[in-house]
C-alpha cells in the first residue's frame, strides 16, 4: 500500500493506493457525523456499492446509497438538485459526509454537492476509473456542466481522503481504460519524460496492469506537488490543462458523445503540439512521439472537426479571457509551459 499526503494545512488529506482496498475503505477515512450519502452510478454500483456500504456500516455509520445514470449527462443541474433532495430526506447535517464511488462524473458531481450542501460538508473520493484515479479525484476541482460548456459551474473543495484500489480497473472495458490513459500520457508529456518512456516500454494494457499501483502513484504524486504549489490554478496548475482546451471544445461540439474525455485530450495534445512545432515553440518530433504513444493505447490523435467550430467553443471555455486563452505547450517531452494565445490559434489557419 502507498500513501501520499496532500499538504494544504487544515485542508490536507491522504491519498491511499493499494490493491483490495475497496472492501475496507472505511478504515481510511473519518466521518464527524453519523451519516454517509454514498453516491455511485449505474455501472459501478452493482460491482462495488455493497462492499463499500458494508465497510462503512461496519464503522457504525448510517448509509444511504444514491445511484445516478452513468455518463457525462448526469453531471448536470437536475442531478445535482436530486442529490440535495436525497441528502435532505436523509436528514443529513453539516457534520455528515458524501462518499463518491465511481469515475470522474460521480466525483465531480458529488464533490460539488458536498461543497454547496449547507455551505459545505466533507466528502471522500473512491475513484474506480483510471481517469479518476490518476487525475480528477485529486486536487479539489468539483462541478457540473452547463449546456453551454463543460465544468462551467464549480468550486474548489478538497476531499477528506482519496482511496484508490487498482483492482477496480480490472472491470473496465478497453474503452474506459483508454479514456484514462489520455490523462496518464498527459503527465508524462508535461512533467515526467521517464514516465512517458515507461508507458511506451510496457506496451499496452497488460503491461500497465503489472505496474498499475506504481504508475497511479506517480501520477497522483505529480498532481499532489502541483496542487500544493497552486491550489486555485493561478500559476503552475494550468499545466494540467495540456490538451484540454482543444479537447473540451471537441467534447462540446460533438455533444459529449462522439469522443470520451481521454480521447478528446489525446487529440488535443497532438493537435496543439503540431501547431507549436510549426511555430517553433516545441522540439521537432514531439507530436509524432505523442501520437505513437496514444495510438499504442487505442486513443485517436486527429479528428475532422471544423476549426471555426472549435474556436467558437473555446471562447466559452472558463479558462478564456477577453484577449484569448492560456494554452499549454511543450518545449520537449517532460518540459511544459503556458503561453497566452488568441482564440483563433486553435484554428488550423491560426498562428503565432
């Protein structure tokens, strides 16, 4: 078992990573009250909810399970309001807690409900998807989507604990596994060239499974370090958005259905790196390296989206300002930086 501590003073917490933890999660967090609202989705609840609920009940707490439909469309205002109603019907107080059992959608939605219910209650992340384990469960970003764009309503609300069981990845489809690999590859691109090379050396999902705990811990450690230095994303935390500006726009214009988040990020990482190589910001050959690694993990690296549609979507992104957007570029694999560019930079006809 591996344990990392996110040092944010009184808002600090542990990330616990170990095989088999899903059956003993309650040993790794505390609840100040007596009730836990356990939120999961229709894919994950049948697999793990009974184990998690039994563990929590075993610590003398009352548990109410709420299951939401799986998928990005549940990360919306209507589902959020339903969680408030469930919490009120359960007579939850400010001392009680919400536990998020699932992927990024469940974590973001549950975390935002916890951040806003009675002006803020505790929540615990138990991520079961690769994407959530390496990225969205750590760092305190929570929120919901609006019809106009992704994550436009949200807050920074740190969890009280993050409990990661790599064994839950065994039940992921190849598509969901690939989705998470988009974020894993991102960490190699922006910070850790050795991680990038390791992902290429292990050669795919089977190789990843053999060293899953190590790779997940490395990704969490990178994010932990960045969050400690820049909790509210005013500086270096922006580096975590590599590939995301284009990727979020692609998700939006495709109706959050044609591309998963990880697929969109893979396309975004490759696209922005090809542009930045063209404009002299990035060492030549990086885009091809990223494309080869993404392809190895069954991620797409290009799409047919119209540049003007992408630009229109990016102008509504929460990271944008009147003058443009802070885009993330690579000097080379493992070395990244941000640069303000106009919105139309993301059109293939854009430029410096």
